[in-house]
C-alpha cells in the first residue's frame, strides 16, 4: 500500500539540512523559476508506484498521449523518497513538470520553498468548476486565493473493529475514547491484544495514526497564533489514550503498518487503526495480505469482513464533535513545468481519465470531484461502480454495503488535519520528514516515558523544528 511508507533517518536528516540552510528555496529561485519551453513533452512523477497501479496508470497516460499528441514520461516514485528527490531535482534544475498523488504536507512544503506553479492549478480548478469539487478538499489545498494543487482523491483513517467480539462482550460501537478504551481493556485477554495501532518511531504511519486519535479530542498541532499546542490538556489526554491502545493493550514490541494489519487479520486484536486502503484486503481480494485467522477461509473468505464494523469519525472527551482524519492527494505543477502540456494533462486526468485514475484502487482513492457542471454526480457514480481488489476484482457496490460507501464519501467533507487551516502547512510537511511525534510515541508505548512527558517532548521538538523554518 503506497500511503503508509517508512522514512529513512538519512532522508529526514538531509531534508532538515536543506530546510535549515534555505538551499531548496534558493534552488527554486535560480533553477526552477521559469516555465519550460514548449516541446510537447512532459515528465510526470507519480506516487502511485506499486506495480499494479503503475500498469493501470500507463494505460490512462497512453490514451492521453494518443488523444493529445503530447509525450509523457511517467516515473513511479516512493513517498518516502519524494523529499530527497525533490531536493536533488531542484538543485539540478531538473524538476518534473507534474507530480501526481502528492500528499498535502509535501504540497505545502514545496509551496513554502517556491517550487510550485500555483497559477496553473488555480486556473485549472476554475476551469473545471470549483463547485464540482468537495469544498473541504479545496480549502485544505489552498493558500488564500491560490490553489496550490488540483485535489484529486482521498483516503480516510478508519477504526476497524470486530462486531461479533464486542457484541459478545456487551460493548457498544467504539466511536468515542471511552468506548474504544473500554473495549481495548476488556478484550485484552490471553492470546489476544486489546488493539492494533502503530508505534514505529521511524514511520509516518505512526504520526498519521496518532493524529487521527488526537484530532478526535480536538488536540491541535498549533493554535491560530502559530503556538505549538501538543502539551495542552487535550493533547495530554490524547497521548494517554494512545498509550493505553498501543502500550498497555497493544502487542509487545514496535508495531508497524504491516504488523498491525497482520495482528487484526490473524484474529489477535478486536480493533485496528488503519486507512481505507485496508478494505479490499479485508475482503480477501489481495493475495499478499489475506486475513489469516483460523476461521478466515470460511464463508468464501468473507468471515472476517462480514464480522468487521467501521468507525470513520471518533470523538474524545474534550471535543464538541467527532473528527475525521485522512489525506487528500493532488496533482501539482512545478515552477519549471511546460505549462501548456501540463495543463492539458491534468485536465484530462481530472475529466476523461478520472474514473480510470481513482478506479485503480477505489477504496483508498475516493474522488473529491463529484462530477461535472452538467452531471454533478458523474464521478461519484463511477467510483461506486469501480472494481476493487488486486488478485480478485469485484465492483465496490457488490463488496461493500451502500451505507459504508456513503460513510466514506461523506467523511471527506469532514476531514481535518493538523496545522493547515492555521496557516502552518509548511511545518506539517516538515514534521512528516523529521517525525518528532512518532519518536515520542515510540518511546512512550515502549515504557521509556510517561504520556505527559511524551507530550512535552513532542511539543519541544516541533517548536524547535518550527523555529528552524523561520
């Protein structure tokens, strides 16, 4: 799965050096400040780099080439390598024209370093019709009147839980801190952990997992004045709750993107905090990640999925309403791009080729453009009809209940993220590279620090990172 990737310490250190020295911004000014000369050729980096998605992407791109006469060099890029590659390409004056499936943090970081052509993306959104996009997706990818990138699709953080086990124990749907923690404690028995959540200090997956829990309690990275808030009472409660899930009631040792999924799939945890990309695997449609519990081969491989429920929005005791965490991925145009060809390419990918693009993995690529001005629900209908799975493929609306599909589409509009709406998008991008929060989570859940101390350490580390960006 592309969205959950490890970040090497070397990459994070190199990126921090670039940010601290201002080298990247300097490269943007000297090497990437002017659009490329029109030659009807563009280079497109895509973070959809898994083999099956690259093959699907090549087919869409080939159809665009045949229709437009524009040559496209499609390059698959791993998300954990993207900051380093951007740094190197900017230094060499060799940035790609377009980057696809780029997450919000990286969009904001490139914007902060002057590497984006926001005039093209702003105009593209206007031409496609602002009213055809989810308002929240536009807001999270815009800086004032400038649209930093063209938002394409979203994945959501979800809490997957065993309906049968909770019901047997007399427990309600775990959609609040209290209900979730009660379930983790009561179902933490011999041979079974209470929950499966990430604790890996070197993985952005851990930050994403914690942020989803933190936002549920209105724990913010920064306030409206840019002050770091990770040691606030709401955040201390969030750290305490996450420690209960991952430290007190989670599996021993460092828990990763793969181990957490494996724990739930083996039947050794009643709850799993993951992304919506897990849904096709949960349904037994991907051979390299099949449910492995003793009963999981029963009922046509649907034993686990039929007994699993989904919570999209969680609420903590300090929050007035539930919160939904997720990621918007976009099409970005670099400052050195050939603007005409890049414009035509993205317009195609958000219109004629759009259903093929999000259809390559629809459970984790929920379209944020619902349709066109003439047919407002065109792409939403196409998404529901898309085939899900890798080794086995079935239409989404046959695999998943209509209510779940409704939950996923509606949750995009409620999605919240740390720092972006407070004007600290560049800091968000930097934390995804340096990973100060996952480091404190790892220390906390392994018993090296208490939750309160972990909150203070995280606040101190992010504050230091914020100062280095000024």
